C-alpha cells in the first residue's frame, strides 16, 4: 500500500461533526415524544395520526435542486481547493433499513448503481491542479452506513484528457487507482486526502482522490438528511427542536457571539424545514466550530392504499426548485493558543448549493 506524509487528514474527520450534532438533535426529539430517534425516515401522520409503514428498503435518486437547470453544489476546502459538482445525470441506488417493532429506523447500508454519473470541476492551488471531471459508476458501490465503500468501481475522464482513470473500492477499506488499466496504486482513505496537496504524486492519482473523496463527502451529507427526516413530526408539533452545543474548555474564538452555541431544526414555511447552526462548538473529532444553514424542502411524502410509505424526501415539486440547500455551511477547525481558541483558515470547509434527495419504494 502506498502512503504519503503530508498529514492533511483533518478534513475527513471534520465532516463527521455535523452528523454527531444531528444525532443529538434526534435524541432531543425522541425525548420530546416525536421522531424515531435513530436517524431515518419520518413516518408523518398521514392525516389520521397513524404513522405510515416504513419498508426495509428504498431506492434513492440524488439530482440537481432544479429539474430544468443543473445547479452546482460548491465546496471550498481550507482555502487551497475549490470543488463544484453538477448532478446532470442522476445518482441512483438503494438503501437497506432496520425497522423495529416500535417504528425506530436505522440505516444499514447503501448501494450506488452502475450507470450513475456526476460531473466535477476542481481547482487546487498547490501543487496546481485544475480541470473538469466526468465520473461514471461502472461497478455498483456498496457501503455500510457511515463507513467507506467496500466494493465498486468508478471511471473518471478528464478535460483536458490524460487517459481513463479508475478507482476501485476494496474490502480492506482501501482504494486502488489505475491509469488506462495499468499502474495500480493502493491507498488508505486517510491517505487520499493527503494526495490532494502532495507535490510528488502523479496528477491522475490526485484526480482520483478528488472524485473518491467527493463521493464520500456527498454521502455523509445524505446521512445528515436522513437524521433530519427522523425529526420532522416533532417539529410539526412543537415548531422547533433545539439543543445547546458544547462549552469551551478555553476562551472561544474571537468571532463567536453566542455562548453556548446551538443547533435548531425549524419549519420556516409549509413543507420547508431548516437546520441552523449558531456558533455550535464540538470537541470531537476535533475542536470544531459549526455555523450556517441547511434548508430542506419542499418535503415530499406519498403513502399507498395499504399505508406504506412509498416516496419521501426533498426535491423539486410542481416545477419549483427544491431539495437540500447549504447556505454558507461552515465547518472550521480551531487550535488553542495561550488559553484561547483560534480558527484555522487552512482547516475550514464551506459548502453552498445542494442536491435533491428522494427515496421511493422498490
């Protein structure tokens, strides 16, 4: 297995922080008498206070937030990398769920179907790398919930062209990268993030890292949405679920105005929900400050004559734009100096734009 030594693994850990906060929010919702408390699908009340039956598997589609115009999702990573994704062709797959007798839902695994595609444009400042990528899933990608894939292959073509790059996800939680079917290199997932800025790594390996890490990033955001789906009933009843974030063990960053910070799930309009982080401090997996908004809507729910939940999610509806939209959603790592926390601009992720996400019964 190849390794690199730049040790820029911080940002993969940062991505777990919002999921941890939303899990706490789900626990609060359960304590209040609504939601499923495990992250998963919201049953709604079907107008009769009878929750729909949640099935054990669903198909999913991830696409643009506009059914007519491809609206990109943009991510800035530490000021050294800019990535934008276009969902011109839908990413399709399936999820497996565990549904308890009491209706609690736990996500078990995901499969991304062969034939799924997305486009990326990327710019990395040092060492310089920029261009457009077209990514095609050529072998279905299988992953347990909240874990890296253990099988599947993506194929990447670039503009300007440098050849055909393939990335194969291995059962050992590693990835194999090839150019034109030869020159195999194997890396751990943590080492993939190091490839982005490694000066001595071939360009095709850095391009492969961009595509693989984006795939992981996207599905971590999907898991966040799954957490929110489990809490919508409680928001409908109470108008808001909120929770205080953690307290600082040293002086807070200078930009912080709210102590303690908070995360809140609200309903600003019909069939529209919003998660807002206000100076939300987390000390796991790193000392991290979360700020910004994720707006979700319009909410889509369909139930069949047997009371089975057959369609649920957030996406365009009746010709209107919709889905999961990030608005200056910022994940910033901090470091402690002389008893005060300071934010590190080189370890900050900012997300704007989004995607639609709809689950349908098989």
